[in-house]
């Protein structure tokens, strides 16, 4: 039987388990990446694990999220991460060097290798044929220490691409179309593999846009074959020797198949407030806009920026619109400057931001009250922009640039002609903002620098056989990690200070959540379907742990968040009958009985003592997960095993 591309890479890296769909497998990790918003925790965990030097082929720490320095906190975190990197053998990408996924694609991603990153958009590397997955911080720390990464063997969904994109239709429209078809839950438990004739018409950055935003499908990852186009890209990055050819066997068997004819696609937009709320731009019509933001790890490559520059050239940003542009990396910015395209962008009136996540994570550029903002980003969750009542539309760079000039949502095809850009055969290579670690001998004298805002992370208590606690919060479907642990300029500087961070937990859903938790001392969270979608931030588990949450009971979970809960020693349990969700009200007193027997059988009973009813729950854990929960958390488990 032939193998899919993902199966080939998994097989090559399998250290534990069998490639049977739905079973747990452990895979060897070749590369890791971290960013600073999750990185402080990762490196605190690495230090707690007492690992002398990282054991991966390559580990890189990027500073790209918390670059707005309104106080000492972010700069202290940068120094802390930099010092651990120097000591432990990790490359350090300094602030200004670019967004982790963009820089990693340019300089480090290798077809056929495995990568995990403490950021949910790590699958960007799939654009180059890498098996790249987002993971919780602790999982990344364990992988740096040489440990395997455990996932449930996913189903493989084939997306067969035919035809080629029409002028002004972009890779963003391809992934928006996949989101329209599959929804934000549609990729859970799956790897999305792109195949077909249409693949050859897409460049590596275009493929990376598609795999990047596969995160919004909830997919484990997304991947493209490694072909001649991949080779050209790697050669242009002076990394031709990293190339290998890689594709699925012709007789590979897939669990699901989707057909997309690229030629029939039109410019699309994800309307507020979910990435799968997709409609054709031509159908939405000419809505008036207040802001346009171009950049983020989804759409900040050189080719994206050159297209934007070509549309803006000789034009002026509409008077009612604020246009900001953040090129994805120093390489992109400096090449834009060299070829003159940056001048076209500046002359049109764009506000140039540093090469970082910026507005995508609410680090500046919050829209005006009730403002409409078009963004080339990947998430438009309510409030994420920093303005609670803003409406965010996710669009391609072409739609963004055309709309910025007109002042209203514009189908770029109305600009006419064809958008011609010329891509250089060689990128400008200058890795001078990547600091190399100290040699093992020198590393002994390197001191790890802890700023005053860096507080120890919470430890969990040993599991008990009976847990009595109130339903401290009840929420609905599709709760994102931005609901659980919001980001934004005001809160992000405290990513290394869990006690301080805790006051913001679930604020958008219940402003008294933290106080209620403190008063009760413990609690259960009740949720709907796809709980914990979005970011990989383990803070969405560590902060509830700090606030005394013992278990989260939902209709279903997003993959990375469920793993983060287990790693933090919080049980993710689901209703055996989804309708039982209605049998619990916020504030009800609950008792989870016979927990240890439940861990073995996978079945639990939750007594709602307020309503005097028993509710059957399910919690199927692997041997390793049971051991983690029994040990208290992954850190204690790793130390003891
Ligand atoms: C995001 O896009 O939400 C982030 C910020 O990059 C997160 C990581 C984080 O919360 O720090 C992600 O996607 O994992
Ligand atoms: Fe940064 Fe936004 Fe990408 Fe997250 S999604 S890594 S915040 S650019």
C-alpha cells in the first residue's frame, strides 16, 4: 500500500506506537522554534528540567510578538530568553529580524524534517514539505531535551488542486475556500495534504500562506510536496543542499478528499468574527472601511509585499483609511528597500511597522470604536484586535491594497490588467540578527538573566480520587484561547507572570471569573464544542491551573489545548451525551467520583449535587497521559521518568 507524504515523514521519525489512525504515536523532533510570548514559559520549563544543552538538530528562539516595550517587562523577557539560548545551545533571532514563521521558512525549514513550535502557526513550514506542528510550550521544552512529541495519529485529508489562480486571486483565497468548506472544526484530528497539478502553479510562500492558515481549520498540520519549485526557493535562499524531493505515493490512500479548481476561485473574505465565515468579496459589496493592516505570518513574504507595492504605486491611501504594513522579516524589508518597492509603499501613505507580529496580536493598531478593519492576517476573533466592537475581515494582500486606495472593500479584479511582479532569483542573505549560542565550554559561565517580572510557573497538585468543586464558568461553542487568556499590548508583557495574568482570564466571558475562582478555591469549567481553538498558548491552561481549575468538561476540544490541559494536570473530559451540557448551570455544585478508576476505564461520573443528577463523562487517555495526570503534570512526569 502506498503512503501519503505525511505518513512517509512520520514513518521516518516514529519512535513509539504504530501509524494507526486515532492511536497515540511518538515522533522524533528535528527542529524546534519558540516565540517570545510563549517562549519565556518554555525556557523556564527547560531550566526546570535541568537540561544542559538542547539535543535537537536545530532550535531557534524568535523575538517577534512582544516587541512593543511600554515598560521593562518585554525587554527583560528578551534578555532572559537570549541568555538561556546562549547557555543551552539555541539560536536567538533578535527583535527586528522578523516573524518566527516567515524567518524560519526563509532560513531554516527543511523538507522531510519534523518541527514543533510553541505557536499554532508553526505549520507554515508545511509549505516547504516539512512536518511542522504547533505545540504547547512544555512539549517544545521536552523535545528540546531530546524527548519525543506525542500526537494522535491523524487522518489524512487530500486537497486536490487543479487549474491555476486567475489574476488578483491569491493563495489566501485558496485557504479561505478550504475554511469555507471545512469550517474551524473541520481539520481537527487531520493532516491536510495538498496534491494535484495545481500545486505546481503555487510558489513556496503561497503554499506557506495556505499551510499557515490551516491552523484555523484546527488541523494537526498541513503539507505540500517538495518539488522543483521548492528546490528553486531553497536555492534562492542559498540552501539548495537542504532540498530533497518528496511527495505522496501515487497509490496512497487518503481518509477524505476535497477538490479545488484554482481557476474558478474569486477573491474571498472571512467576515467578523470567525475565519470560516467566508464570503465572496464581490458579494459582500463596497463596505466602507477604516483601517487596512498588511503583514502577519500568513501574508508578509516578499512576493506579497511586491504585489502590494505594485497596486499602491503612484496611488494614495484613501483619506478615511489608515494603512499599516509590516514586512515579515528583515530580509523582506531590506529587499523591498533595495528594489525601490518600499518607496512606492511609503509614497502611497502607508505606515511602516517593524517586522513583527504587531497588530495581529493586538500590539498596536487597535481600530477605532466600531471600526472596520481589513487584515491579511489569520484570525479575526472578537476583541483580538484590541477594540472590542471592531469588525475584522481577513483578506488577501491584493484585496487589502486595492481597498486601502478606494476606502471601501474592493474586488481587486476591478483594477484591471494583470499584477506583474518580478521575483529575484537570489534573496538577500544576511543572518546577522541571529545570535549563535556559546560553545559548551563558554556556556558554563553564561548567567541566565531573570527580570523581576519573571515569576515561577504554577505547579499542580497530585490528582485525588474525588473532586468536589462548583461549575465556576459555563461557556458555549468555539471558545478560543483568546477568550480564555487574552493577548494584546496591555496583557502580553505579563506572559511570564502567571499570578498577574490570572486577573484577565476569561474576562470577555465573565469579568468576575478570576475572583470567583479565588473565592471558591477550585472549580470546573463547562464548555461547548471545539473548546480551546486558536493559539497554542499554554497560558490558557497554566492560568486556569493557577486559579484552581481541576477539570474542563466540554462537548469537544481543540487538539493543542487538550494536550496543554493534560500537560498542566487538568483533565479534559467530554460529555458522553452532548445534550447533558444543558444539565449543568454555572454555579452548580459538582462532584467527580472514582477518578482513578475512570482514568483506567475512560468513563467518569459527574454528580450534579445541586440538581441531583448523574452525568456520564468520557476521558480516554493514553498510558502516557494517565501517567502525566497521576504525576500531577508533564514536568513532574518528565522528571520522574
Ligand atoms: C497567536 O496568533 O494567537 C499567537 C500569539 O501567535 C499564539 C501564540 C501565543 O498565544 O503566544 C499562537 O498562535 O499560538
Ligand atoms: Fe504572530 Fe499573528 Fe502569526 Fe501569531 S498569527 S505568529 S501573532 S503574526
